C-alpha cells in the first residue's frame, strides 16, 4: 500500500547545520534521521544556505530534495557585500562581472524557470538589478 503524504514543506538550512526544531517538528517526521541525512548530503556545500523540499508521510518517514543556493546569496558573495541596496534604483551596493552572472546562471539553471542559459542569465541580471548590484560589461 502506498504511503500517504501528510505535508510538503519548503525550508532553508545552512549546509551541515540542520538540527531538530519547531519547523521540523511541525512536519511530524523523524527529526534525528532527517538532520543526519541532510547534514551528510550537504557536507560538500559548507557555508551555503541550502533550500530543501521535504515530503512528509503519515508513518513519520520522509523524502527530501536539495535545491541550489538562493540567487541573492550567490550575488552577494560575488559582489563581496553583506546586503543589497535599500533603494536599488538609486544606490549601487556592489558590482559583479558578466562572467559572475554566467557562472551563477549555469549553477542555478536546474532550479530556474528557464529553457536555456540566456534566459537564466536574464533572470539573474534582474535579481542583481533589484538588489542594486551593478553588472560590469552588461549591455542593457
């Protein structure tokens, strides 16, 4: 007999730092097993924020899918800034190169709603613009 899905949740944890807590308790899953599996699966992404989609079943079992690091985190790292501009239309928080944008787009492509690398680049450029990050070498 098939397991019944009780909940699907989208959460974010730092790589290798998931621990039992309220957000996992509300899913009704085996928290120690999840944290052990998640931390093991993210050991090569230390220091990154890792989005995860958890499917919880009625027997307290679970499945999870790791996603790529959020675009703003990658852009801030590439621009070497702590946070984006408060007024992105008038302030410049930092700068990134088109090479940085392309690398981020290639990394993010599996999780983006884009059919090719050019569409992914445009999505990343839009996020950078909204954060007040200037793109060097970008033709408008």
